[in-house]
C-alpha cells in the first residue's frame, strides 16, 4: 500500500525525502534496490521537489520496464482458485453495508436486513435458486455511469440466494475493503472504457472505482424526524396530542389520564408544540430537528470528542472556539450545560455536558451501533451546510494538521469509513489505514486546499490548516489519484499537441498517470488546438467522480450468514458500499458487446421479456448492416445514420420566444443542417424544408430569413405560444421517430475485413429495411413481434432462439443445449403467431382446466370452469398427476385385461 502510513519509514530514514516524494517513488514498479537509489539521490542533491522526484522516478521506471524480462507470467491469487460457482451466484454478504436513498432520505444500512424486509413485503419469484422481487418505488443508490460520473439511480430488483462456501475479500491500496462471491462482478477501466469484470478474474494491482465526489439530493430533507428514531411508547410527541394521535396510530407512553394532563400542559404553554419529551421530563427537542450548521457542528464535535450517558451528552475539548460551537447548540434548544476542567488524563481537558434525555437517546439511536460510534445514516443525504459543519466539528476535534496532510483516527472502523464517505459530499478524497487498534484517515496534500475552502476547522487548528493550505502544492504529484488503462490515447494526444514523447512515455508504458498531471497535459493539448475522440476520452476521465483504486490484496473468507444479496440497477448496473467502493450486478443490464455508451437489457430481465413475448422490449435496438457501397465508406454510412436517427428541432438549433411580439424563433445551425442533409449545398435550402415541415405539422405560417425561422399563434395568446414551443419539440424533421440515437462502429467481419455497423436505440424494423444503403438480409432487431410482422413466423422463431442463446452466452452459460431453446421457440410459434409461455399465452390456453389451474391464479381458473360447466378429459400429464391417476404415457398407455380361457371346440363345431 502507498498511503501515508506506509511511507513514514522512508521519510524518517532520509533527511531530504518528504512524504509526497516517498509516495511518488513507492508507487512505481521499481524493485526495492532502485527505489533506495532514488532516495539516496534525493538526499545527495538536496532541495528536490516532489515534481522533480516524480520526473526522476518516471524516467527510472520507464528504462526499467523497457529492459525488464519476466521469465514467467505470474498467476494471480484468484485465477489459481477453482472456478465452480454458477454464473448467477453474484452477490455480496448480508453484513456488507451499502448506501441507499428511499423517498429522498439517505441511509447507510446492511444489505441483508434491507433485502429481507423487501422480500417479505413484496411478491417474490424464485429463479435458479434466487429469490427475486421488484424494488419499491423511490429506492435509489449511487451508481457509476459509463462517463465515470456518479448519479443516484433507481433500484429495479432485489435478490438473495444461499451463501457459497467461500467469499473473496478485497483490500484496496486506499485501505478500503469489500467482500463478494467469486462470480460477483465489479467494474474496472480498460482502454478508456468502464467494463464489468468478475471478482474471480481480478488480481492484485487491478483497479476498481471508489466514489470521490457524491452529489446530495436536490430535495435533501432539512430536518431529521425524531419519531423515526425514538419510540412513541417511551416519548411524548406533542404533535400526537394535537391531532388525537391520528398520524402515529395514537401511540402514547402512558394512559388516558396522563394524556389528558399532557394536553392540558400543551394548552397552557408549559410544553411546546411539535416537540419530543421524555416520560417524566420537561426538557425536549423539536420532533423535526433542523439539519443546519449548528446541529451539524454539534454532531461532528460529539463524534470526535464525545460520550453519552442516560441523561446527558458530553464533549471534551480545550479550544474556546470549539467550545462555543457546542454551547451554541445547547443554547438554541434551551438545554442546560455543566462545564468542568478535567485534569485526570494525560493532559488537562475541558468537558461540556449538555443535559437532555432526548438528546442522549437520539445520539445513541443514530450515532452508535453495537457500541461503536458511526456517522448517522441521514447525514450522507443531508443539506450541504449540515455536512460541511459536521466535518468541521469532527476534524476540529479529532483532526491533526501535519506537514503535508490532514489526519484523524478512531477506534471505530465504521466511524472512520463514514467520515471518508461524507468527505465525498464535498469532493474531498481520503485514504484509510491502520495504526495499532485505530483506523486512520488521511487527506492528501492535493485536497488540503479544497478541504480548507469547503470545510475548514475552528480555533488553533484553523490557523494550522491555513498555513498548510498556503504552502502545499495542490498540483504536485499525487499517487492516490491515478487514471489507469487509457491505451494509446495519451500518446496520440501528446503527438498531436507536439508534447515531447519523453514526457508521456513512462505513463504510457505503465498505463497510469496522476489526474492533476493529466489535466495539465490536456490543457496544453487544448491550447494547441487538438481535437478528437482520444482527447474527449481523457477529458471524461479527468472530470470523473471516482478515484481508481488498486487492489492491494485478495483473500478467501467464509460467511456467517445464510444468504448473500444483490441489487439490480438500471444503466451500468453499479451500486456503492458504505466505504465508497463501486460494485456491479452482472445479472441485469449489460454493456452491449462492442457498442460504446449503449446499454441493452440482458440477463434475467431479457429472458423474461422473451418468454413473455413482450410487445416492446425495455431497450429496443436494431443492428443495421449496410450494403457494399455504404459499409466501408464512413461518409456513406453517416448518410444512413441520418436517415435512421430521429432529428428533432433541438438537434438543429436554438429555440427562443418573443413574448412581446408573440413569436417563436428558431435559429438553425448551418453545419448541422448540411451534415444531416448531405445532398444539399446551401443551408438556406434546408431551412426552407424545415420551415415547410413546421407549417404542415403545426398549421402555422412561417417566415424565414437565412437559417432563422419565425412563427406564432393566429391570435395573441401566451398559452398558445408555449403550446407551439412544446409541439415544435416533438416534430421529427428527418429519420424514424422511434430511433432516438444511432451508434456507428467499425467491426471485423468475415475474412478479417472490416465494415461499419449501426446500432440504434429504439426500433422500427420495417421502416429501417426500406432505407437506401441498408442490407436487409443481415439487419435484425431484438423485438420479436416486429420480426414477425415484417418477415413472418419462421423468422420470429429463429429470433427467439438466437436472442435467448445470446442472453445465456452473455452470462457464461454457453453450454446450454440449443435444443431446449428450439423447443421453447417452437411452442411459442407453432400456431402461426407469437405467444407467451405464461397464463396469457400457452399455459393459459390449455384445454385442461386442471393444467391451467396448476400454473397460476388457481382459484380463478376453477371458478370459471365451474361457472361454464367445463369438463376435463384428463388426457395430459399434469391433470392426471393432480388427481392421482396413471399418466397416459409409457406403461401407463397400455391397457391389459385378463380374459377367461375359451372352451375347446368339438368336432361337430
């Protein structure tokens, strides 16, 4: 590991070696001998900066890698283990904590109990040993997108299955950990793309993402409801006294007489409305405790320096400014305080006791789990002011400003991990470590200035923080934030920008570069006028919300829990643990093979779509192959793209309204017009076409000058003006309305030749086949009903087989015998139409009443049959099994009878 704690011995052993220099050197792949020589060189020269040390280390590493010969390829820890787990066993253990948000309220919770509750309260279906249920509306998790940005996305399904014998435990170089089954998928970075990878295929030194910048909720709750954390049987909530208890089922901690007394006290003004009071006490807190800076600082101060008893919370700190923050919270809610000088420890202290049973119990309920302090779950989704103040209070109490970093430590692992996660709310990244029995946190030099500006400290520590922020080089080397696996993009951009190759050779060879250094190189490239996909890919990486963290160790561990669990999330299928590690569920939406930035439903949901014969897939796509004329010419291929992709007004230019003159104005982009209508030479001609389409679609008269078009309602009406704008946005000026986007890829086909292939989001199969340049003999889509309507039932049968097989192959189940799939496809199509397997299709149309009842909605089928007087001839297997009769197959299909021996015939006969 290359965190601060692991390089202290090198700093102590060399006078001129700083922590930043040691981090840079230790992050290289040089052997110990060469690293020690660099330290000796730094000592001998004196005054070497971290930037200069970085150049020395990169030059040495570049030469070392160029000349190194590995006698054998090492075999990784994971790949050496047996691979016997089914492809669907992809989950994390029950006690792995995850970050979730439900109806706007954020929490950090163990995944097992959460999924168990959802499975108990929802409709569960069993699939290959998995219990699966739809997630409730409003359940979201932070998810990594393909552009390396993090956003909250809805959870679609939750699942669990039996725990396998072995799990994998990954420890990252930042000190974070995660456990998962061997087949559970993560995401990693390869050739500038975020791609899934199974845990069993990861090795030490591989990279997985950690959230470094997490947005809060735009509708973040500005208070915490004490009723969600304190019991109505132990506390008086005065809101229940004013509404008769209707909102909380009339739960009170005492009988009717005491309720009447409390209502009288409320009417007399002896207790406050909307407050929570303990039984027998008159000191309370608001039921909706504001999540503002005053509350945030107190929570942070208590997490750092506090303890709690039955009737008070105390905070110990000698800094007067820090103490004022604690007193401000107490004064705001009329909580009495007792203050004491404490001389019993190693150094003099000062304790402030804030009295209040409600406060003490609230802290225990939200900030203590199993005797350990934790960051309250609601804090991660709280308003920015609360988050910043909590961090300010915590680091002002427990933080330590060093020579080039900020550190803290706690005996509570969960508290340190929670503070690290909370720092991501302000865009500050921290590494974790361990010293004796404490888990440590370190904010590296790169983030010190940002921490000072966005969080800060109070008292003497604030002065030390200002001094450090003014002296550290935030743009210096940072081994904790590297962009890995960017392929040839960096070399390509550097060559185009005229940057000497020696400046990027080492980074290109080792396939990693510091984010700050990469940002400076990209700035040079932009100044040099460089443009292109390689530059755009690297810029996306620099602007990403994650830090790519290397795996330091992998070990096999067991589990004490019966089940393992998983979320299914839309998009790239990622969710985030409480330590900020991004993980991936591979049994749902997959990155479509070879198609950048396009997702298509795969795995279990796709199988359900197919056997249910859904009219429209969740993610309809077409794979459009081109004829010989268009397949090898990119410009020709783009002509087909614009015939397919729906072109709407916002893609062509800007729309504005002139309320005074009651006019809608459209300013068209000339380059876009000529790009999408390549057969025209003048943009004004295309503008005329656009104007004609507007007139035909909206029934208005237009006037246009050049590429500007204006029109308005017949009668002055602000409402009609806005309606025209909305209707304008829905007009398709070119292309197919159902096709929202087209991705063009160059792919290898037969005999090693390459051609352009188009992938569409949205499907209109029949319309696409009529477009000039489309090869109808190879073009296909994933909508079996469109195939059926356009090409017939046999083509639909083949599509069901192919789509099902491809879905299974995506999950590593390519050894399934295709005859099983052919049988399913034949059953679905043998009547000349595409029918589903379920009760609305094949199973629901069986002649046998008992067979229909055995599948689903048993009572309904039996009642309908009784009402209509249906009879069951008991010809099939299912109905005979139900009634306990032999089935008419095999030996059950033979009817033997023993007859009497015939009498012998006489001669007369």
